C-alpha cells in the first residue's frame, strides 16, 4: 500500500484534565501516516488525484482549535476520524504526544490505527 506521512507536526491544542492544562493551550506533536485511497496520482501527477497534505494540516489545526479534549487519546481519535471521513483514506495511524509535561520525560502520548 502507498502512504503519505506527516511527521513532527507541532500545533497548539487544549488538552488535559489538570488545572494547569485547562488554563491555556499546550503544544502537541503529531505523527500521521495514512494510506492513499488510490494510485491515480502516480499516473496523472495532479494534486487533485491525491490527498493534499497541506489541506490535511490546515484541517487538523482547525479541528483541534474547535474544542477541549480531556484525553490525548480522544484528540488522536478526532484526528483519525477526520482523515477517514473527510479525506476518505482507507487507513490512518496517528501518534499524538504532549511535550515535556512531566519532569524528565520528553513526550507522553498515544499511538492509534484506524481503518474504514
């Protein structure tokens, strides 16, 4: 299968249950890999025949800006759902991490896979 990947996408999101997390957005990091819905773009060389990753990034930022997520798991699920439903990808992997929220820990997060 053919995939597009987006790595180390950093964006602000309102996520968490602790008082300090509720006070302000925090930077999260996303690594996303999704299966292409077809191979037409390989022959056509046209952006319309693939999933435009710049639009994916824009939509992710919009969705994450719309609400507060208690859990990073729910945030990752929202990103996966967006790719499956709006961009019609057959399969997506999302790795979502909070950065440096625990002393001495670089990242904490979740990795999920979803398919249609």
